[in-house]
C-alpha cells in the first residue's frame, strides 16, 4: 500500500516531466506495482521509495525500464509498410540518386524514434532492401533510439521469437530471417535472426525524446521518421514539444509516420497529412 498520496503524486509528476508520459489509469497501476516491488526489494517504505525515485534520475530510469509500454513486432501495420515500399522509399532512393554531389557522409537518413526492442527499425531496413536490394550502409542509415537500455540491448542482439514475426509474409520471413522453419513445426521459443544485409543498416543509440540536448544534434537531418505508438502515451505539452522537434528534424519534403490510431494527434503547420487515417505526414 502507498499511504502517502502526495509522495506518489511527486513520483508521477517526475515521470511526466522527465519522460513526457500522461498519467492514465493503466500507467498509474503499473507505477504502483513497480513501487511496491522495488521498495520491498530495497526494504524501504513505499512512500519513502516514491520520494527517493522522484529525486534520483537513475532510480527514475530503472522504473521506466519496468513500466514503459514496450509492445512491438515486425511490420506492425502492414498497410503502412506497403505505402513505404510503394511510394515513400522509391521516392527517397530516386531523390538520393539525383543529388548532384554526394559526399562520403551523405546517406538517406531514417529514424525509428522509440524503437523498443528493434522490430520497427529492422522492418524499415528490410523494406529498404526490398525496394532497393543494392542499398547498404554507405547510402542508407536507419538510426534507432529508445529510452530503455534493456530494450536496446535486445535490439542489438536481434534474436526474436516467432510471435514477433506474426505479421511477416512467408517470403519476407524466408528471405530476411535466419533459422526459419515452417511455422507449424517451429517451437514457439525458436529464435530468428535478421539477416546481416538488413542489420547492417541499423544503428542503435539511447535517447530520451524529452532531452533537449539530444534534439540539437538532429536538426534537419532525416528524410523519414517513424514515431509510432508513442504519441498516444504523451501528455499534451510533451506531445506538442515533440511534434515541433520531429518537424524540425525532418528535411523539407521528408516524411513522418505515426501509428494510424495516432493520426489525429499530429497537428503542426508544416506537417501535411498525406494519407487520411494512415499516419503519414510530409514536411512542407
Ligand atoms: C509501444 S513501444 C513502440 C515501439 C515501436 N515504435 C512500435 O510502434 O512498435 C513505445 C516505446 O517508447 C519508448 N519511450 C517511452 N517514452 C520515451 C521517451 N521519453 N523517450 C524515448 N523513448 C520513449 C518506450 O521505452 C517503448 O520502447
């Protein structure tokens, strides 16, 4: 039991301020469960633990590692990847090929912002390879970030179980995953690895989307940003700030993809909705 509601509120406020999270009922329940577990492990009162975590950035992050909604899987919204393959990626490759001067540092830069355990970033890398089998790390970079260290460790290991591949069509599974057996015979805990061609395109880094310093380094940098299944968890002030920063991080003509269910959350004068209800915006 957390008796001191003011202590709990202090912890919730710290999570909102530092990570941008809105306090929904489900989030509150997860916070309470994590506080009870951690305080009993540390043998301190739950109220005391709330105050301690609210004022310690490392303890706050360790709570985030436990509480954050982490669900993700390959090709989560297949119709969005169809649009990426049919329209967005061919245009990015075409524009890149048309550049008059290409320096050694030039790439088509894409970003999976809040990539969790990596499925979204690898799906994008696979889609790039499907559109242009010759693409490699000298012309494409999929930058992938998340706030949770544990998720990033799993992402860089790139070992997945069958349920994470549930939206992959058979051809994609066979071409882009190793150790793949026919689903009926494969035990559920089988591990599948993304092939090196796609893995090589992805770079993982830790970043908190509420960290102003991080954004300074990514102004005008990306041709495509995927920020899906994150806006829905943010409070309005954080959401507005992050949308503004996402917009600034896109190059003119660049694309932003959010989850279809998040389409109506994105309002920005420079981000034009290009597919009704499908989560795609283009920077004007
Ligand atoms: C539901 S997952 C979405 C994963 C993936 N984008 C997708 O759509 O499948 C949400 C992710 O956002 C991350 N996250 C939450 N708050 C964040 C923040 N302030 N900065 C960076 N990542 C954050 C969580 O750690 C989690 O991995």
